[in-house]
């Protein structure tokens, strides 16, 4: 692949896809794999000690995200915010496990950037970099054309993880194409809300739309003092009012005695 800038000397020399423990050499600058698989990227970067990698694509930060954590956006000028690969004898190599710390990317097309300096997508003017297109498909949802449909999943609030037959397929709102027609298990998960798990029917050649409202867990009942029978009740202090006259008489006698001494 040629450099996007005439003066650039950074380019991809090839890819190795790790799929089911089998190494497959692929020529070119585009590849399609199932989400959750590994992709080993390699290339050259003459005169560099390391290269900086990030990825852009559906539901990722506009400036790019780390390959090992798709929820972490890169920051231009901050090397630590990028995924980095060491360069040895002019060559670099990095294996991208798409099961990242921040989750598995949604199915779709992504662009991996390899840059000689820590610069995000919006700050590449004048930088030397190379790119590769990676298309991620949904694992386990391949089907013959005509026997599949589209599953459109929405939730209120959005951002719920969508699991189809136990496999994470993205977050709401999401449209899943190529889903085999028939019965599937759908699960929605979002922190702070009650999970939803149900069976759904996907129609061949059509779109099955699922819209669900997520509910927060019911608040735990609180116990009023009257209901707290088990709690230790503190006794209320009492005053014996019958001694008040005696106290008053003693006070008067004391004052009179003090006046006589003056």
C-alpha cells in the first residue's frame, strides 16, 4: 500500500489473521474477520523507535480509540493514550485482539491508523501514517441470502449491550443484518438496570424491530422507628416534680443567709 503522503515512508507490508489458531497470510490493505478474533498487523517504520496505533469506526470516539480499549479515546501529543508498537530493525508488529478491555466493537467497517507520532484522526495533517480497512462481522450469525433478516434493537435509555444467542452484537440502538430467520434468545444488559432476557422470532427477508424500556431495580423499603421492633429503645429521662418546693425553699434560705452576712 502506498503512503497517503508523498514524503511518508511508513507502510503496511502485510497482515496475518489469527482465526481458530490458523495463520492465514493476506495481501492488500483490507481484511474481513469476525468480531472477537485477532488480527496481527505488521509493517515498516524506518528510523522510528515505535509507532502509534488507533482505530476509528462505528460508535468510537471521532478522534480515534486505542486498539486495546475502544472506549479510550486517543489524545494528540499524549503518547500514553495510544496503542504503541515497538520498532525493531525498521519493522513493527502488533496483534489486535478485538475482544478489547472496553468491549467488542460493533459489526461494521473500521480504519486502523499507524502513525509515526502521537496524532489523532483530526490532527494528521503533515504526519506520516498508513491505514488499513478492517471489516468486523457478527460471529455465529452467517446465513444464506433469503433465509435471513434484519434485527433492529432499540432501548430506553440507549446504550444497552445486545446479546443474541449469548453473543455480544453491539449496543443499542443497533441494526443487525444477516440474522438467520427463526427463534433466537435476545438479552439486553445495562449497568443500573434490570436485564431483559426473552425469545424472539426473526422474519426472513424482513426487519424485526424490538423496542424495550429498561427498568431500574425497585428501591429497598426503609423501616420506620415504629416498625423497628428489634432496635433498642433509649429510656426517656424523667423529673420528679414533687421535690421542686423543697428546692425552692432551700434557694430562698440560702439567699437570706447570704444577705445577713453582708
